[in-house]
């Protein structure tokens, strides 16, 4: 029962933190509990801040926001074949549901697997409607009961689900921070060690967002605060200053593991590479760049002479390279030294390609001049025939600039959990069409209702998630039509659609059991772990998530002893969800799986049949789990 209960919930964030801390500082734990005094000793007392003034971001409800973060979910993701495109082969995922619960549901399967997160959250302008637990004073148990109470369509049933965060609210900034913190924290858990997160924002909350992201990701992992020039003029009715910019804050999961950031090679700069030498076959042509620098960062170790024709050549201020690097370049014929009217010039050869023959990429800039916001509206008009179906969408080419950083990564997952009309999905699909890579997106959008008199409702859309899903469908259809004759693999393009939904399995509740009769009734209810009427495919995808498998893992359908079973990862893991008989054991184990998972209902209350399978799995050194 304990194992089933654990499988029924999302990854416990606090348990994961305790596990990591115990691995690093085992002496700080006594009988599984954290000994604060021992922890202080291990890190040194002078490094501990307990009370008094210190630099920190705080707000009303912060501790409650952490409590919301720590509360696990029992929700799952239900496949929607009828709303998908090429469901069985598709590598992309669209999820309809409240994003915090979706992120919690994804944690086991995607922990440390996402390369890039881009989100465009509500800007807290005073007229936004956004989601946050608006009754922070409730107990953790009440919150869990409420947060996991889902309608059949996956929407949360709670008072004040959408709430306008008015500036007249006494907790105006606090509410926004409480909404953002748990989502960013879980997003960090999902990132790879070399992952990046980018968050769009404007002047309303950029100061708080920067501090919040520093708390979640660490000051040492700050990469850049991009300034995006989003327009080119206008604002005649503005009283003070015309605002032409927004921001995109960028942090790394671990900056030390990030490596170089480069955009794809820019064909426009190739004309500057005009010279060749003996390395041209591998490294291509080169251009000359000055080795000297006038940088304001004075470093004495970069001020030294370079010996040439019996003379010492000194920089006006300092060189860019260390003495050892300059000496190696000189010996390798990668420095060009020439006499000038004023003395000597020292340039280094910047080759078009690296030592492996890969063309040099371009460095990203912190100021993004366009694309302008009107481009996003034009894209909506091009796709739907009406630019007002979704107001103020981010231009896909803004997001494309960030996805372009992945041009050397052949197996990147891009996550957007404020997906809106899904420009991120379109950017990823088009990136793949133009590059040899195979980026995959996971887009999450709440089924927020469209206003009855809105252009979206008039176009037949009931909610925003429907707009995003339809955009992906039309982009996919357009690319298939465009490349049908030249790209045989284009037919596999598509996406899997999922809906946030209640678990397909019963959740054990020990509260309210006060006598033997009540306990017996509860045990009888759990004779089968699955809920009555639970669909096989729904249970399969829930178990995939709970066992840490991605939603796009290839699934093999096998027939064994007249019954259907499901296998993944080269048949290393097999799920029995429909039927089981004694005759199935031998052919099942002949597949040599590492793990067999079965739901209790397939044994039809036969403890003998279940025990027989368990014992033979043990003999074959196969792990057996019954749900």
C-alpha cells in the first residue's frame, strides 16, 4: 500500500531536497531527521544567518507559496487522440490544464530532462486574471483536497479560480510573486544541468522577477537581462514616455555546465573571411582581429611583450590572451604581425570554422531589435484569418531567437507552461524544418474561457487552449503540404494532446477510519486499485508518468496468451492492464523484461495467481509491481 500510495502522487519536492542534502551532508541527519546544530557545524557557524538584517526578497504569503509548491498532486494526464495529430508517432506534446498541477504531474518523468524553458506569464498590469491559491490560510490537507478536485474536463473546481489582481489589492505584488514562485521552482527541477530558462516581463514586475529568479536559480546562474525593442514608434496619447521595450530574463540551471552560447552561423558575415592559409581545407578562410584590447578591465597578467624580429611589441593597454596562448598561436602561424607607421600591429586569425570543420556561430546580443509585436498579430491573422482571435501574442521569431541557441543540440526539449496561442510550438516546428535537429516541445495552457462576445468565441473557440492546439494543427498541416514531395519523413510530424484529469487509481485515505468496520469497508473498496470504468490507455499513460517515463516513449503492443500487454524501452518494462492468466507467465518472462507492472484488477481477486506471478518474477530476477 505504501508503494502504491507513493506512485499515486507526484514527486515530493521536499523529500527530494532532503535526499540530496543527506547525500552531501549525512552527518546532519539523525534517524532520518535534520539536526540543525549538526548542519551548522558542517558548514561553519560563520556561514549561517539566523536573525537580523540580511539581503532577501520577502512578501506576504511567501511561506504559503512554498507550502503550495511542496504539496504533491494525484492528478494525471489523459490522452486525447481525437484532438491530436498523428498521436502514435508524434514527439511533441500539448497539455490542457492548470500549469502548476501539470508541472507537478510531469516531475517524475521529466526531472532534469528539459533543455530550455520559455514562458510569457501575466505581466501583473492591474487587469490580469491569473491563477493562485487565494486562500493561503487553509491547511495543507484542505489545499490538497481542493487542488485535486477536478472536473471531467480537467479544470480545477475552486472558488476564485480566475482572479483579477487589481492594483487596489493590498497584496498586489505579493499575489503575483506567490503565483510565480512554485512554477519557477518546479521548472528549475525539470531543467537539465546545462538548461536555460527565459521569462518575458515588462516594467511592472521586472525588478521583483529578477530577485525571485535569483532566489530560485541562484545569483551565480544569472546569464542576461535581454532588452527587447518591441515597437518602432507611436504613443501619441502617452502622457510621459513612449515605452518601446520589454525584457526577457535568462538564468541557467547551472552556469558552469552551460558551455558556449552561440546562434547558428550567419551567412551575412562570410564575406569578411577573405584570407586563406594552409588550414583552409578544414578551417576555411579567416579574418584578422586585433589581439590588443582597450578594455577597462585592467589585468596585469595580460600586459606583456611579444617578441618579433628581435623587438618587444607591447600593447597600448593589454592583450586579449594570456602569454601562453599568444605564444602557442605564434608558433602555430595564427598571429599576423605587420609594421605600421606607428610601430607594429598584432592580429590573430579568426577562422570561419573550428578545428573539427564546424562553421563558427554568432554570439547572441542582449538587445533584441524586433521582431515587433505587430508581427505576432500578423501571424495570428495569417493562420486564422483574423488577427483579433488572440490579442497581443508574442511573435514566434522572438522565441525562435532563443530556440536557435539549440542548433547544435540534437535532442532538446523546449517547455512553455504559459503557452497562450502557442507561438513557441510554431517556432520549434519551423526550427526543425530548417535544421537537422529534433527539438521537441511541451506546451501547457489553461482552458481559460473565451469571453462570449470575443473574436475567438465568434470564430468557434470555447477556450484559449483550443486556440493554441488549433494553431499547432494548422502549422503542421501547412508544413506537410509544403514539404510532402521533398521530405519523406514529414508525414510523422504531429503532436500528442493531453488533458489534466483526476487519477485513474483510487487514493487511500486514512482519515475518518475510527473502527474495524470502517477499515474493512475501506479495504474492500481497494480490492482493485483502479477506478471503475478507467480506460486502459488512460491508465497506461498515468503509469508511464508515475514510473518516470516521458509521454512520447514508444509503446509496443504485444499479444501474449491471447491477451494484450504493453512494452516500452525494448521490452524492458511491460504493463499488464487488461487480462492475465497462468498461461501468460512463461511467454511473458521469455521476453526477459526487467520490470513487470500489473493492475490489481487483472487478477480478479485471485491471490494465488498474483502470488504465482510474483514468485516467478523473483526467480527470474524481474521486478514485479502490482497497482
